[in-house]
C-alpha cells in the first residue's frame, strides 16, 4: 500500500483532470456522432462534417494535455503521465459516445446497424469454414453490445497512441 500522500494526490489529480476533460471530449463526440446520424436521413454533407470534426478530437486532446501540464507547474509531467492522461480522457469520453451509439441503434434508426453489418455477414457466408464457425462469427459480428465494446477499445487505443504523441510533444516543448 502506498502511504505517500504526494503520490496519492498526484494520482487523484490525474484522474480528476482526465474525468473532467473526458466529459468535455465525450460531449464533443456525442455532437460529432449526431452528424453521422444526420447523414443517414439527409444530405451527405453531414458525413463530411462528421469526418471533419475528427480534427476537433486531436485539437481538444492537444489543448487538454497542455492544460493538464500547466495545471501544476511544480510537478513535471513525463511521457507516461501524458500517455495515461490522454488514454483515460478517451476512455471516459467513450461512455458518452456509447450512449449516443446505443440510442442510435435502439431508438433512432434500428435498421442502420443491420445495413452496416451486411457486407461483413456476406463475407462470413462466403468463408470456407464449417457452418458452426460461421454461425459463431455471425453472432459476434451482429451483436450490438460487442460493437459498442469494440468502439470503447478503439477509442482507448486512439488515446494510447495520441497520449504517446502528446507525451513526446510535452517533453520536447519543456526543454525549450
């Protein structure tokens, strides 16, 4: 057990900042996802806005990382601290995105998920595997909860990669 209060405070501070900025990023991801929903019902301009808003994710993470770094100038933030911070931001933001994804598939447009997985299901049917393996693959790829969990994992991996980049950026600007 760690009895050093400075270490406990540092961990609590990291988690507090990650949850706070993760909530902001999550709301941004919810708004961004609304453009994806809109593209299914209207013009394709919404899908272009959706993909353009991906740049906003990178900008927000950039801003949040430097705010976190500048929050306590006496305690330096290393690469691992930044990697953990950005990974946690993306993890917490995923909860908000999961809510809007679930609402999309369950209430707004239930046929969207089915249309999205048709190419995958067709590929599974063409595979030379035994039928029980095809059935198992079909159940895995047609499961909405598994899809939402995979989005969590995707966002967390994105946070890991961006965290590494931000950690290198924070350390390179610190030495100047």
